[in-house]
C-alpha cells in the first residue's frame, strides 16, 4: 500500500469523521451555552479546535497536492484533481464562511450567526465525506 496515499486517506477520514461530529453535535449545541459564558466558551473552542484540526488539515492539503503532482498523466489524475478541487472548496468555505462566523461569535452569541454557521458548515461536511471514497480510490 502506497505510504503517501495512506497518509492522505488517514488525514481525510479523520477530518470527515470530525466534521460530522462538529456538524451534528458540536455546532448545534452552541445555542445551549449561557449568554454569560458564551464568549469564553467560543474563545476556548477556537483555540482548542485549532490544535486538533490544523495538523491533519495541513497533512491532507500537502498530500493532496503531492498526489496531484505524482499522478499527472496517469489514470488516477482525474481522481486526484477532483479530490484537490473538493479540498479547495472546503478551505474556501472555512476562510470565507465559518471563520468569519466564529469571529462574530467571539463578540457574543448571535442566533442568526450560529444558525448560518451550522447551515454553511454542510459545505465542508459534504465535501469531506465526498473526499473519502476519492482518497480510497487513490490507493489502487
């Protein structure tokens, strides 16, 4: 089994599992944190989440780019490019939609922002779940 592709698959499946948890459990529960405690909660959430998500996201990105490079001209190039395209969409969503929502929530709980965070996070959830079979296909 190719090491690069296996590392990529592990990072991708980790992020897919994590984002499902965040989407289904974590983000919806934001509305249950008391307004008095919410800013401190959001600040801690952002810091702790960074330690958990940044390393696998970077590993996934670096391996995805490298896989595109090494598969150029091969049968698997389309799969590699599709996976990288989904990853670009995920990163774009993160920086254009979810990160700004978290910054707004640092000022205090806002029901509309929290609901928008949950709704727009489906982009990342579906994107990461769609990446898993592509990452599996790259193992062949």
